[in-house]
C-alpha cells in the first residue's frame, strides 16, 4: 500500500537535487543571521561604552547621536510655516552654534558626565544619553559661561554650561518638555546668577515685558531682548524670607501664527517656566468656563493674593498653574463676600497638586489667601475632576466662630454632620460652630451624585 511505501517511512531520508539546493540556501541564511548578530553585538557594546566609543579614534567607532555634525538644526523661519508650534520649531541661535569643540564637550558630558559635572533633573525626567541626534537650540556666551541648549526630540530640554574662563564647574540640567505648546515652549532659562535669570525666548514671541504679581494695579515694564533671543536679567521670585514681590514674564505671541495673545510665565526653579492661567467665577446658568490667560484685571487680582503659595511648587517640574474661582460666598454678620479658589499645578509628568484657598475681604489687595486644603496626585480641579466641595473654620469680627463651606457649580445642597448639624440648599453653607469643631461636610450634585469635602 502507499502508506507502507518508503516515501512514508519516518526513519528514511529522501534527498533530491531540489532538497539539496534548499538546504544550501538555509545554511547560507543561518550564517548570514549569525554574522548580523555579531555586528549588532559589537554596536551594542560600542554604544554601551558611551563617550569612549564616540571619541576613541583607535577604536574606529562613532556614535551619531554624539556627533556635533549630526545635530538637528531647524531653519530660521520654520516656526512661521508649521502647524506644530513647539520646541521643534525653534531655530538654532547663539554666537557659538558653529563651535564643534564646545558642542562635542556638551554631548560627551551628556553621554557620560564626570564627577566634575553637576547634574540635575526635574522630577520625572530621565538623564540618559540621547538615542538619536538631538536638536540644537542655542550655543553661546551668557553671564561668563558657555551655554548649550539641546532639545531631545519632543521629550526633554537639556542645558550644558561651562565657565568661559575654563576649569571645572560644568553643569548639566534636564527638564521634561513633552507635548509643549505655544505657551509652554515659549521660553527656557538659559542662565541664573544671584537673584536674576535670563531666558531664551521662542522665535514666535513678538512682545516681552515683566510685571509683579503682587502689584496688580501697576503697568508692565519693558524687557530688553538681544537679537539672539536672550533676555536681559529678570528678577526671580525669592525662595525664602518675605514674599513682597513675584516677578513674571508677560509675553505676546506673533500674529504670524494667528495667535497674537498675551500670557504669563513664572520661574519656579526649573528650566521651563510655568504657565499661569485663570478660570473666572461661574456665571448664572452658564456652561462651565475654561481656563484663560491670567492677564485681565480679575485674574491679576486673584493672583495677587495667591502668588506666594507658588513657593510650595518650586523645583517640582510644574508645567502650568491655574487659579479657578469656583465659588463666591456671602459671609455671616455683615454681608461681605468671600471667594474660594482652587489653585491647581499640573506637572510635565502628569500628577497634579491642588491648593484650595479662601479669600476673605482684606484691607490690602495682596493679603495672602488662607490655604484650607492641600492635595497631591489628584484630579481635583482639572477636566477630570470638575466638582469640588471645601470647608473651613472662620472667625467673624464679633469673635464668633463658624463653619463655612462652598462647592462648585454642580453642587445644589450641602450637609454638615458631626458636632454641628445643618443643611443648606445651594452651593454654600455657613453655620455657627465651636472653634475646631469636628464636622463632616457632604454635597449633593445636580445629577444626583454626592461629594465629600476637602479640608
């Protein structure tokens, strides 16, 4: 039978000319794969050696990502003819942008910093070498140092600085900047000396001024900008001591990109300054409002009373901070009105921090608000946490104490339980209570949900 023939004997090997050719081809393919593995292994080893592989001529190995000639350089007018307005649209600037020796030292320090190089990184920013040639943003002399700024393809900005007079003391700073836009890619700190900082501005910035957030009624002050985009020194917010001023940049984008709007940036100790915005009080029956630029008088008045709270955010990699005026409340015993703000800081890495602040009437426009709640890693006061209820203990001029509570626009009922029991229809509550009385606050929402208060 056919199944009993030699063709179906599992112990016999059938060899024909076509089989021999096929086997030869397979052997050659295996040999080729093995050779490629050896080459790939050599490349991995060379790359793992970092700077040594890039500079050791005897080894004959080069790493393109660390080659000054391979740096990406954006054309000068690219920003005015692209729909992607971020760091990728920045042209290269600075009087040493053609200095390959300086650029090489900067790249080598990035790949394998020595003990003499001070390295810092904002939270959530990796400090590994680049995987591909980075974009060169700037190379020049600033405040007695040779400074180089790189952009690592949408992920981070890297700053290298070395003393112009030579010697040790180089610094390497990393900051995360993924998904930057027309405002958050508008400036980078290029130098800090003493109590001032210089910024390198985006090419789309048409007007540059400064102002003090703690002087909401004063006009802006002009700020000189050099042809290479570097600003004159700008006062920095004081890190400690009295908080009697808070300098910010007020920038206006160019009409060439159909933006032509002003916005505020503040230096919080990172390479990328933070963008300040404001969400106004809810209107009667109006849809929920969106954050807007903090340049109007109402926004400046709110920031004048909350600017000093920004100190708590220093060095934490903050991308933007929004002041949301989520409620206004008539106070007992007199009818004056207080305002509730939710100050939300969003970081480049994602998590946010929230300060809930209570602004009672004050004799000075810069009297600091009272921080009544502080939450880390929360979605509160963001597009993913649009409802909030907050409470505080408050002392009237008569000396009597109250529990006050206020909720955002979706709150239609507030209940207090514990040592004090009371219910109020609407988004605010005020009830007499002993000082530091233990009270639990909950709110009912228009859609039937409930909400617990933050204190």
